[in-house]
């Protein structure tokens, strides 16, 4: 029983110690924070009510600093409650000028509106705030399609992506738009395509300098067809051969392999092709020439020659 009494007494002493320590800490904090301090503060500048015919230039200040004299509690409060300066642009705007100036006295008044009247605001970081404005202009720019399209086996696009309209009108500050010459579409992601594409997509206007885009959507289209492979063995003709020179080609013909849409396959014939070798462009060291197509159907692609080079012998 005596042991329990001693333990209870010891716990009581510890509790009293921490109680008086807590009270002392409270008095220290009250004493410390009741004093006046001068500290540096940052105020965020917010530009509001900007006229539709103009925009803020990029170089405008976004923050200013100043000294605040107040007791510790007030300073702590305003460290958490960030002061702001709300500038009503339309109030100062003059359409004949590209800027306006807010005096230091006016700026001090704006800063002071965030605090109690008895608090001192000193040493604002600027003598005057110059607010630069850019006129809103219109500019025509091309549309740049962004796409990630895969096709079903055997299917391919007949031509490139078509955009309608292929250009749009953007508006924004003159200084910011001067380096913008194109605006991309949102990513067009399609897989396993086997038929024509016709899709309306939005333009990706994430550039904050752009105020508006008209129109803000375009029609993207692409012709798609099933393809098959065709081939012909064709004779090789030599051009730019000197009249007094006789040569022999080895081989004298090549096999031309190509891809063509299934719908156009039957329309392709040997008469649609002409294979030539240009003697003036021959490899003089190894005596060979490269075959090329001087004539071919406009709707074929992926043309391959076999063999890829033609040897020749000169008869004297």
C-alpha cells in the first residue's frame, strides 16, 4: 500500500512539473509575440477586369515585396493569409496607350487594404508599377494534325490525312502570337483501321497566349483501302547513251514489285510502266547503273526492283 502511495505521489509531481512548464511556455509565447517586429512580406499581384481588346504583356510583375511592422501574432497571421493586390485594369486602361502606371502612393494604399489600419507598410520594392498591355490581334495559322493510327493487316492509307479547314484564326496579344505559325489537333488515336476515316477533332490550344481559336474543331479524313502486291518483268531502256557507243546490260530486264489497292489491281498493266537506266549517272568504277521508273501508275506504292542494279559491258 505504501508502494502504491509513493508511485501516485511521484506521478502527481510529474504532472505538476509539465503543467507549470506548459504555463511558462504560454507566458513566454505571449510575451515574445506581443512585441513589435518588422519583417519582409510578399504580395501577389492579381490583374482583373482586362478589356477584351487588350491583354497583359508577359513582362508584367506578378509579385512585390515590402516591410510590415506588427506584433508577432499579426505577422504570423499574415504569413498564412497571403496578401494580394487586386488591380482593376479597366479602371486605369487608356486605349490610346500600351501601358499605365500606378504610383507608389496608390500601390501602398492597395497593399495597406490587406491589413489593419494601425500597421505600418514601408519599403515597397518598386517606386511605381508599370503595367504593359498588348493589343489583341487576329492571325491565320495552319492546322497541324497529330495522329497515332494503325491499320489492319493488308490495309493501308491511300493518301495523307486531310484537314478541313486546314487553317484557323487565332487571337491573342500581338507579341505572343508572332512566333505561333501552327496549332495542333488533339491526338487522334485509332487502331486496326480497315475503312475510311472521318472524324471531328478539337484543336489543342493549351498555349495561354491564345485568347480564342475559330473554329476550334476540324474535320479529319483519310482514305483507306485493302492492298495487294503485283509484279511485272520489264525490259530496261538506256537513256543518254552516246550514239557511237554500244553496251550490253546484264540482266536486260528487271522485276518490278509494287503495292496497289485491290480495287485498282486489275487496271494495272505492263504498258503503264517504263524502266530506264541513265548512262550519264552510271557508276564508272564498277560499271553498273541503277534502274528507275520513268513511267508508272499514280496509284502504286512501295516499288521494289529486282535486281537493284544493272551491270553493263561496253563493246568497242
